[in-house]
């Protein structure tokens, strides 16, 4: 048993507020947990945990899916790259393949920072000339190995969490471009269609990418929808298409589609 596990005891979590805060802390430390393990861990009944999860989910602090629960991203918390690359893997691969099929006749493409846009880059055809602009160092390094690609790495301050470039250097460089197609990611998409991210500097880069794009596609798994992560950088009405997994509820997809973009659940 780890130190964090041994700290959990019935006496420690009889207070509802402290128990819920402890649950959030556990999720942020571990990334994801089985719902079935929570009653024993916190020394409370199954129904008590269910009430806790309902409240935390309704307030946008957690995301539940298929018996698992994760901490929702916020202004003070982002999941790690290791977590992102190991969760919702099948769904993200489906999204990446569907996004690559939307390339069409585009000759210049912008790939946002983050795991999902990187997967889109991997899925793009390597046998044709393509200019790829990206704020992501991992994406630039990987795609630069393709002999028929011209890769332009946008400069700026590099964020340790995502290895993405931000700040004025990045936005000034993007301001001079007009990519045929932008693949953008978001940490959260609200029910009324706002695209959000925890970091204002990241939001500025994403907003500029949407501003200069001829066509823009949002790529993101179903867990991104239904909550805000602090800073707005755009609205779904500025998108041509949203590509997500079939795990997204049909009602959510229809509501977003009514705001403008096509919504593909793959």
C-alpha cells in the first residue's frame, strides 16, 4: 500500500467536503481509478461514493466512463502526455484515421500541440508532398523524417507539459500564414459550443490558428465534451467539422451540429 493509500481511512473522510477533495487529489495523482475501488478506499458506502461522483461530475470536476473515473482538466490541472498517450487509445486512433481522410487537396496543414493532433499527423499520407506547420516539438521531429514533407516548427516558449510553443513569438509567426487546413484540439468543449483550454498562452495560439485557417477541424475524444477548462479560444461555429469517437452521446453531437459544424462520431 502506498503512502497515499494508507492516508485513506474511514475516520479521515467522514466529512463530505474533505472526502471529495481527497478524491480529486487521488485522481490527479493517479490519472484514473476504478469506481468499484472507491468505497473501500474512502471507508464509505457505495451509495455515498455514488453521490460524491454525481456531485463532482455535475460540477465538471470529474469524468466518468465505463466504470472508471478521471479528474477533469481545469485551470490548475492538465493530464500528462504519458496519460494522454495511454488512454482512449482505440478511439483516438479511429479519430486520427478519419481526420486524415479529410485531407483532400490540402497542401498546407497546421497540427496543434497535443497527443491527438500528433496521431493525426502520423495518419496523414507520407507518399505525397505536404507542408506541415506545427507548434508541437514531438510532431515536428517525427514528421520531419518524411522525405516528401516540409515541416515548419513554430517557435516560442516551450511548455514542459506538452512540448508545445506558445507566447508572442508563436502567434506572430502564425499570423503571417494561411494554412489550407487546421487540425485543432481542445481540453474542453462546453455544452453551448465554446472551445476551452487551461492556459491563456495556449488559448492565444489556438485562437490565431483558427483565425488564419481556410478550413478548421476539431479532433478530440468524447471525454473532452461537456465541460470548460477555463479559457475560451473559439467556438464550434468557426469549425467545418468535429471528429470524435462513437462514444460521444448522440444528443451531444446533435446539439453541437445545430450550432454549425458537421459532427462525425467514428
